[in-house]
C-alpha cells in the first residue's frame, strides 16, 4: 500500500514535506515527486499510472497559483485525490483553493485548507486504514493522544 505525493514546483516542497512527515510517522509507504500539470504533463500522467500499477491507494497533490494539478491527476485515475492549495502568489492561496475546490460534477477532489498538507496526509492515512486494521488502530491512538493533550491543557488552565 502506497501514497503518491505530487507537487507542481520545488517551491512547494517546504509545505508538502509536512505530508511526508505524517506518512513517515505512520510508517505508510509513499513516493514524492515534483511534476507540473502545465510544465510537465506527460510526467504527471506517467507517475500516476505507475503508482496505480504499484498499488497506490490515494494521491496527495499540492499546487499554487492556477492549481490544476489535483484535477489533472483525478483525470488519470479513479483513486481518491486529495488537493492541497498552496499559498504561492499575491492572492495568498485563494487562487489555488478556488481552482482545486471547484471541480466539475463527476470529478471529485478532496480539497484541504490552504497549505493544509498535514491534514491531506492524515486523510490519506484514513483512506489506507479502511483496508488495514493496524493502521486504523494507529490512527485511533493518534486521535486519543491529541484529545489527551487538549484535556491536559484545559486542566492546567483550570488550576
Ligand atoms: C504552481 O505554481 C506550483 O505548484 C507553485 O505553487 C507555483 C509557482 O511555481 P514556481 O514558479 O515557483 O515554480 O504551478
């Protein structure tokens, strides 16, 4: 089981590394590449087709500006695609958000918040966990740990 992480430019790497860090934390296999829907469309297609053949279960795709990458990936696969709009221009990610979220009917892309690479990876973990009980337990433990931290912070506030 594997996740494909794609970003449109090396300038997206600082944010998209956060998705890789989450997958590392859960021990979920992934491949991360720079491939652009506009500058290198053939490479995007080849990567998506290869990963699908290698047993990928989802794609995480981050792009800024006229962010067509997640939608283009969705056109090449029936696997779930999680789009991450990136803050890369004077429009601060609103351009990418609207480009990614407003997919045509019949072609869904799960759209995260601007720069939401961490949540994109967590959603990929959830998708992979539907077919992996160990991963499901690990994700439940992650949630429990998060809840415990909130409760602890409130305890301190009440002291
Ligand atoms: C998009 O354009 C990329 O995803 C990046 O966020 C943005 C700017 O790319 P560069 O000009 O920095 O390569 O395609």
